[in-house]
């Protein structure tokens, strides 16, 4: 059982929904990023998604793209991202961390050494948005053999024929992308998301969390009522991009977490 499995089992036993927060590794710099990262569990975050900075983030909107650019300009690399996780683990051994990003940096690092290094650093799962199920032998299956969850995205365009294939080797939880298009582009609508969550739950026993388009505590609460959790990314990263201090960013995250937990 990974930290992700354990966290969702605990939440289920408590009758609570998950709050998942996304932050970009190394944004705006390593030390500030580490301060935010270390503050996330205390702010009520159940699962941490840590973005891997990449030069061509095709699924991300301007807010996440700029965050990646700031991190890269500050010298963030895949090795430094794993060092960030390792530094986080010096004080925190329970909060799950999922690395979210694109395959290219991992491929350049080498799959086998990456999985070894990620596991040693304290990573619990991966969301790699540009690797479809047809490429599971590339990273998904080796990751699960190494003890890491491989979390798959489902979208409004994942139809009934495609959905079982997407779920085939997914573990940890399912991330439902509530809107078509890029991150931060629109608002999630609970009435539209509900039937989609039900459709996914008909083919998997995994928790289903919903992300993209959730920007406020109220929106997080509405989504958490119909899913197993809510994910917020762009709204958090936008505050970092505006130069807000870590304490202010964490205070905002705490309010978001309270919203999701009140569902």
C-alpha cells in the first residue's frame, strides 16, 4: 500500500473528501518552493501534486506555463525536484506526493534510474499527461513494479469504448479533467461533472478526484460533494506568480482545503 492508497483509505473511513493541491517545483525558486511544500500538510492538503517544470507543457494554460518558465529560469531541474521531495521528507513521512508533468524529462533522466531515484526521494505516484495507455510498457508498468502509483487522466472526451483502456493499469486514484482544453481555461460545473464521475465509478473502484476549473473554496466544496476529492492548481500557482509570500499562499490553500473538506 502506497501513501496514496493509505490516505484515501483513511479519508474513506472518516467519511471525508480529499483536497489535492498542485504546485510547481522550484517556483519561484527552490527555497520558496520548499517552504510552500512543507506547509501544505498543515494547510489541510491530503495529496500533493508537484509539477515537473518543462519547456513545452502542451496541456497547460498560461498560469502553469509561466510557473514552469520561472522555475526553469531559477535553475530547477528534475534532479533538483527530487531533491525538493527529499528535503520535504526530512520532516514529513505521511503526506503523499505525486509528480505531475511530461515524459521528456523522465526519458532524458532514464526510466530505470528515475524510478529508483524517485522512490528513494519519497515520491508516491506519477501523472504523466502525454503517455497514453498504449505506451504503458514505457513507464506505467515499470513504475507500478517499483512501488509507485500511476495515475491516469480521464476527460469529457473519454468515451465508453476508451474508458476501460484508460483504467486498465491505473492505480492510486483517477484524475477526472472536468473541462476540455488547457488548465485554468474555464470553471468546473458540478451538474456536468456528476454524471461523468458516476460513469467512471461504474468501471473502477478507485477514488475519482476532479481537477481543472476549480478556483474557490465554494467550487471545491461543490465538486467534492459529487466526487472523492477536488484538485486546485492554477489558482494557487497564480498567487505564487503574483509574488505573494508563502504564508499568504498557504493561507489561501487552507481556505480551499476547508471548502473541500466541508462537502
